[in-house]
C-alpha cells in the first residue's frame, strides 16, 4: 500500500488512540504535544483505557478524553456494554473526525479508528494484519529507538510534523494539587531536609521483572557510603506491592539511620511528584520507570531484556539482565549506572 501524505486543516478534529498500558500510553504524550504544536486550533481527543485517565487529565494538548473500561467490558456486564455503545462507539461514529492517529495499531484499535470514517487514518506495522483499515499506513516497524521518538517518527512519516525531534527532555507536568499532596506525605516521613534524595521503585507487574528488594537496600547503602553529601532514599511501590517495599526497608535495617523509608503515594500523580523531587531514580522495568523519565528525573532502569523501545536515551541509564534473569544482576552493576546519574542533578 502506497503512503498517501496526510493533510489536515488548522481546525481539524483529531482522534488519538492508545488503550494499553499506562507506561505505553504515557510514551505517546510527546507525539500528542507535537500535534498540538503543529495544529494549535485543532480539537484533539484521546481514546484510552479508563484506568489511564489520571495520567492524561492535566495535559494541555488534549481537549477531550474518550474512556473505555476494558476491565468491566471483559466481564460483559450490561452497564459496561451500554457504556461501550454510548460513551465510545457513538462518539467515534458521529464525531465528524478528520484524522485518527492509532498509536497502538492492533486489529482492535484499527476497527475503532475505521468506525470514524475519517479521511486520514494513520497506522503502522506492529501487531495487526488489518492494514487495509487505514488510509495512511506506514509499512515498516517502529525504528529501534525509545518509543516516544518512534511515535514522533510515525507522525513525520505521514507528513503531520516536519521531523521527529532528537531531544526527549521533560514532557509531563505534575499538577499543583498532586505536588501539594506529595509535600504533605513527604513532611510526615520526617527525612532530613539537607540530603540528596533518590527514588527506588521496587515493584513491577511481573515477578520476573523485579530485582530483589534486598539489593535495592544494599544499593542505597553503597550509594550513601560513596557520596560526599548525605543521602536519603524513598522506597516506592505500586498497589499490592507493600511487602516488597517493606522487605527493602527491613534489609537496610538501621544502617542508614532512618534515611531509607517507605513512601506511600496515593495516586500516580503523587508518584510523579515524588519522582520529580529526586536527584535520581532507580526502577524496575514497569510503567513508573517511564513516569520518572517523563518528569525529567535522571533514571536507571533495571531490565529483563534489551528492548530498544523502552530504553531511554542518556542521561538515563539502564542495566540489562544476563539471560533475561534479573536476579543475576549484581549490586555493583546498578551502582555504576547510578553513579552516572547522580552528577546530572545535584
């Protein structure tokens, strides 16, 4: 299929689609911001899973969110079916869309985009064979680069932006209310104020992506001993991962004198505020890793396998597990990467 250039009016109605997962949805935001910059008068909507709404609500680039409750829908509940037709399919079919940018390119999302009958429907070879459902089809896989740049490359390929930028920078703004909530949480932790703070995200959705919690504690001790200034450490985890955070705190014992603490955040936005206040962060390969990068914090990712789409460029660092076994990554390897991070933000 030949690639037809996409041409839109300045007041175009543009629908962006990305249903999963949280980290993957976050990685589309620079591309959405680029669309807003190119078409400042456009109406830009974003169709996503309702679980990701919190991440997108504060974006200046998005005018409208269309939310699909995929969890409820999987149970075929009557209320979820009514919501699917009334809150998702009807707006797609009647919204007079000029363009659809499908950042996911699954058959599911291709069908949703086709329902709009938009003249411009952008997709890229990924996990769907339904290229015929698009009008602008990039018949090449994403380039081997961090996914934010891959999405920007797609927009450049179809002529919606001139060229993909080469700099990542900070692209997620923490709302004031989340920052205020985090400051309240932080004050209750009673950490020394004059310390260099490091975030340690010890959780991950899949067990085979979790570096042992006890090694996060050993890493903190080694970092503190090598630092010319006092350090403090926030042990962070997701819902249901409290035992991992507690294990890291217990492994540190009294060695750091109360400067390694579990930090409970009430929302993803408060977690973003916690990362924002850190000099560096060390995270397992999970969505919060990309949230730390998005707020501009130098971040080291601990990865099970070297997927280029999820390895952020410098100054961010990464450590790859040998033979895809994260338990084989030693503290010294992560320590070396962390030392590369810390001079970036003192």
